[in-house]
C-alpha cells in the first residue's frame, strides 16, 4: 500500500480509537466540539513544531542537549564506577569479542538522577512553572477543562504521573471522578522529563532527532488523553467544576539546595525502581518463554510471549497505520510496553532493524511513548493514595480503566503521526 493509503488508514484509525473509548464508556452523546478540538490540536502541535525552522531547530538541539547530559553524567559515573561507568578500561579489549562495554544500568540510567535534580532546580527557579502555566492555559481554553484538570494535565508533560498531582493536592479531595480519571489517563499517556533522555539514548542511531520526537509525543498525547478520558468517563451534568485558573503552590521546595537534594533523592528512587522492574519482569517473561518451549512451533517459529503480544496488538497498530506485514512485529512492541514498560519496548524497537520501515518506526516511537503498563498502575495508585487518601475507593476503581485509556491515547498519537506525510518529520 502506498503512503497515501496508509495515511488515510491512520486518519480513520483516530475515529476507531475514539469509538473504542466510547464503547467502553457509558456511551453518552459524543462531545463533537471536544473531539474536533482535541484532534485538531494534536495535528496543529505536530505541524507547527516541524513546519517552521526555529521550532524544528529547537527540537533538533534537544538531542545535542541529551548528548551533553550523557557526557556530563559519564564524568560522574566514571569517577564512581570506573570503566563500568564509562571510563577507559584498564585492559585490552579482545578484538574477536564483543566490542561494547556499554552497561545500561551504570551508564544510561544514572541520567535519571541528574535530570531529576535539574528538573527540581528549574521548578524552584520557576522556569518549569512558567511553561506549565502556559500549557495549562491553552488546555483550559481549547479543551474546556477545569483549572485543576488543566494544571494536572500540563504538569504531566514534564513531571511524573505521581509528581504532577502534587500541584493540585488541595483540590484532590473535591476533584470529580471524571477529572480524576482524566489526570490518570494523561499520566499514563505521557512520560516524565526525567526519563526522556533514557529513550533518546536507546534510539540513538535509529531515529534522527529522537529527543524532539519524544518531547513532541508527550505534548500531542495530552489532547488525545483528554478526548479518550472524556469518552470513557464523561463529566456529570453538575460537574462543570471550577473553570478558574489554578494556583501553583510555591512551597514545593524551600530553597535551591532543597530542590537539588530532593531531586537527587527522587531520582535515586526512580533509578532503583526501574532497575528492579526490569530485572523482575524480564526474568518473568523469560520463565514464561521457557514454559512455552513445550508448545509445538507455530508457522515454523517457537511460541513466545513476544509473538502472543504481537498477535493481540497487531489490529490496534494496524489501525494506527502500520502495514499488516509489519503489524505483528510492531504489535509485539506495544505488548512489551504494556506488559513490561516502555524502556524494554524502545530497546526492542532499536533492535528490529529492517523489520520495520522508517514510517513504522516513527509511528511506534510515538505510540510507545507513555507510562501505560501494568507496573505503573501500582505506582500510580500508591502515589495518588499518598496525596489523597480520602479518594481511595475512586483511585482503586479508576486506575485499571485508566491503563486502557492511556494506551488508546498513545495509539491515537501514533495515528496522528501516521496521518501526516513522513517528509514533514524527515525533511
């Protein structure tokens, strides 16, 4: 199928994902204004960011910033860990052996700690606050959100899904179930700024300007998440809620040193949590694959968790615009992202080589970019219960459904990219 046909399918896929969300909800009247506004805003953000030289240059410079961040982090890890942290090895490398001494846990993941500290400082210095306020204003006006919902949604672009609700902690007890579900959905369909650099390091050499695409994906997933959340859990008639602007608390950090140390502490928690999840879930998948070895080969290949997930998600990625010949491979990435996490999925994407076309790799880069996975459900529940213990019943009931809505939102984001000419992103 030519590119025009695939673009058309991606466009139709947007309606399909919205229809799935509507079917899973109470099936109330579709908010046509919100539907048009959310889809239009997604296309507008992608088009504006990549159509103009200044914004395109800014997105491309982000990859250079990530490289600088990696070099700075390597200076620290080399001092602490020696050659396993990136320093020169004190021995000769066997020319016939593996040439890479790159160790993910000691050289890539420590960027989480550094970036977490930098993000905390930028928040203390009110740089991130200014940006979040701007996005919150846009979302409140264009997507008709309450002040608390718009602020929570905007903060998710830069903060984690458990950190952003802290900004609206005073409003959490009174927040409607619809807005609570919306904030959960946005949290699952975006990624925190502290982990973006990890994805960029994984996609280095696979996707040009990877940092810009990761940031763009997190941006355009917000309108998709709002639409999907409103279709699956629309507001009640009396939940017009406060439409005024929401004040951002000014006492998150008491000083720059408090921001720096707190950011480091938060980064270490995230660092350890990711390592533990990667070890555990990869081990579980491997154990399941060992068990599946007893099953006869299917179509000449052994049955694995990856193949099963590929079959399950193949129709969904096909709707996003992936050719059917590549749908099982692309679907396995979406499945790994849901069952494990996006780090494993991006690692799989980087290792697929020619199995996916450049267009399919671009779509999957956007479709994978989100925290919608099973382990994140527990993280989200724990974080929200600490902030709003009075909403325990609502949080426990809504979180599993938000996993579905967050997945649909990132698939819609992939569909938006697929509906646009690839020359827009590659030119």
